[in-house]
C-alpha cells in the first residue's frame, strides 16, 4: 500500500503545482511544466509565452515563486528553468487559456471556436480538437466540439503525442470548461508510412529458376508425362478415339450427311418455336406492369399525404408552442412545421418573444414532430 499511496501523493502534488503556476503566470502565457525529482533537488522546466514576465526585473519574480514552492509544497531546493514557447498557437494550454478569456469577453462560442482552431491548423498542426462543456447558450448544459485534421483519442499515442490543455471560462450562466487537443507537426504516429526511392531491392528478389525446369512444369513433361487413367477410362476407350481419314471417294458422302443433319436440327428448332405458347408469357408481363404501376401510385399518394399533413400542420402541435408563440413565428415567416425544421436556431431566436433558449426547444420539438400523426 505504501507504493500506491506514494504515486497518488506525487500525482496530487504535480496537479497542485500546475494549478499554482497557472494562477501566478496567467499574464505571462503559462504553457505547462515538467517536474523531475533528483538527488540534487527538484528540477522544474517552465514553458511560457513571455519568459521575461516569469523571471521579473532582476529575477525578483522567479525568486518569489521559488520561495513559495518551498513553503507551500515542501520541495527540496527547487531549480526552475524557464523556456520560451516558439509557437504559442501549437501549445494546447496557452490556446485553452486564450479561448477561455475570449468567451469571458463576450465572444460567441462558435466564432471563438472556429477562429481558434483555424489558427491552430494555420500554424502547421496535423490535427486539433476543441471541446466546450457547460451552459454555452441557454439554461441547458451541452457539449460543443470543433475538429480539424487528424486526432487520436485512445492508446499510447493519445497520451504521449497529443498535447492537451484545459481552461475555464466563468460566465453569467455558469462555468464553461475548455479542452484543447493538438497533434504537433513533427509528431510521428504509429500508422505513418514513407515511400523510399532508389532503394536496392536485389536482396528481396527470389532466386532464379532455370529455364528448362520451368518449361517442363508448364508443358507437363518429365515425371508427369504419362497421365493417370481415371475410374471411367479404360484401354478400350483409346481404341475408339483413334479415327481413320476416309478415302477421297467417300468425302462427298460425308459432307452430304452432315448437311442433312444440320437441316434437320434447324427444322426442329423452328417447329419448337412455332408451337411454343407466347400468349401466356405476354399476359404475365402485362400483369406485372399493372401491379408495379399501382404500387408506385399508392406510394406516391402516401408521400403526398404525409407532406401535406406536415406542411399544413398548425405550429401549436410543436411541444411548448402556444398561440402567442405561433403568431410570432408566423409573422416572422415560419408558417409551417417544415419551415421551422428547415430554419436555424439563430433565425428562430430573432422572432418576437423567442429567445435563444426557447428557439432551441422549438427546434427540437419540430424535429421530433411526425407529420403523419397530426
């Protein structure tokens, strides 16, 4: 139990130190830290967008942070190394903090999410994903995701290759959690492959086979010269297969006999064709065509009834829409359930007396409504 407790305490300590740096170095663009305990002390590598603000004038700020680490977290001789982040748009922690600040300043979440993920991809990332959790719009909590490129969620690459950052945006309706995942441009994924040119492939070629052996195998000579007789074959069959060429005088008789046989086969086929009953087949085809036409007509009639029912349904059939809301929607140009279903939540929210929260509820009710039941 001692070893398990040690791992738990070390993990909690790392998390608390990371949160401490995030609060103290928020203005400096804190981008994460690496902590390693050695016999000589505790080595901490800080990544920041503005290292000068971390160090402070004459090293005043860095000495203050070192003292607080010794007193609050009981670290032995902490040595802090500050490194500058070359590309802040590829650091997940910096991007998450920026996105959280943008949401707190009043940016619309869709605009902020698309703008942020576009900047990440323009910086050269192989893939990125942004997740917003909380009351983004309205009183109902939900998840919003923005994806670009290629991203890993499971396995060892998701832990060692994907850079993850977490941020928070404190809004009036509640707190919104921000999670950013980025795969850097130089990441080597397990399923990557490369095509190499000018490579010596002679070691991979099979050994050459002599030409005589190949010809013998293809022609069936050698050991397989004499075929094995099957169960239905016998020596007497070979005698019957041998035919003799007829003499010249009998050639005309043979040709005449062949012509007579061919003429008899042609006459037999014509007779069979004349006696074959065509009328039942044609009648069957006519019946199939009539059935298919009736089926298509019935299906089209059912679809037309469903469309008419949906188009003519009163807006009050939508869950939560009363007469006042229905009149407001009709004045805004939404005269049927189909119009409400085709519109966006932003368009519905512009109607008089309909806000973003109620627009979302109307949209869900219209999508769940079945016109055939009306």
